[in-house]
């Protein structure tokens, strides 16, 4: 994807208004005194960096070597290139997080189940798995301008297949770059079906708070505790 390759060096600029501090405060409230964290889909490493400042030991996993190269410059932990569904490591973590719609990139609930099971195996007893989901259910368009850089995003929600298709045009130094995203939009009941199937202890919150999520929530956070 262009956003995670050619646009990697501009990524933080276009997401400079993102509420990373709010998200990390929420994560910290859940992770508590646990020490080791794996950030799945770590991107450029901003969540990692902020969590490290709180004293956590944080490793990162991402598909994009370009994003990992940027993360390497701002983080202390180990960085791995790979896919959350089949990532292998002998190390177990006190907490695993996956922020900013990483799981929305999965194709279907079968991949969701595989991803959850793979990560669950990599948390210690009394550990915690936190999955952050985008829950867009409307169509729209917006334009962002940062100095001489422009990003135009148009997204369409298809309620028949519960997918959000996004088209992005970047204008960088008078050159145009085109990208697309297809996001799986999850239903609360279907998420519960998968989690209940495996007897997980879990909570489903909304918008980085302790409020219980609904299908109308802007963002959904799945919190799974390993007993």
C-alpha cells in the first residue's frame, strides 16, 4: 500500500492531529504494572515511544519495512517485519496491543479469529490483548493540507458486505500518488461469537474509555484477559 511504503516518511505529518496521548493513557490504564508489550502494526512507532516513556519494554511488529525504518529511529525495542496472523516468536509478552485499525485490514472473520488466536498464544498468564478497531459506517470525503502536501480521502461504506472502501490522492511536491484501502467493519455480535467460541474473558469498550461499545461507536477496543 502506498501509504505504508512511498508515503511512510509523510505518514506522521498527515496523522499529526491523532490523539496518541489519549490512546496511550487508555492503554496504560489497562496494562497497569505489566512490563513487556508487543505492538502489532506498530507503524512508525509513536505508541511504542510513548509507552517506553512510561517505563514499559516494547517490541514492534509491522508488515512495512519502510514504517519500521522510521520506528527504529524513535524506539528502543526489537522490531519485527511480519503478519499478525502467522507471526512466530518464542517470547511471551505481558501485553499485546494492536492499534489504529490494523485488524480492519483483515479480509474476514476467519482471519480475525486466526489473528486473535495467534496473538493470544503469545501473551503470558494474567496477560492482556488489546485490539483497536475503526468502526466507520458512513461515506464521506475530506482534504488535509500540511504546508505543500495535500491528502484527499474519499470513503464509501457498503452495508451489504460491511466493507469500507477508501480512495486516497496525495499531492507531494507536485506529484500525485494514489492509494486505496479496504476495511472490514466489524459487528459487535459477530466479534462476541468468535470470542465466546474460545471461552475468552473479554470486554468491548468504545472510544478509548471504559464505556461499553455498541455498533454505533466510532472506535471499538476489544480487551481480552488471559486467566
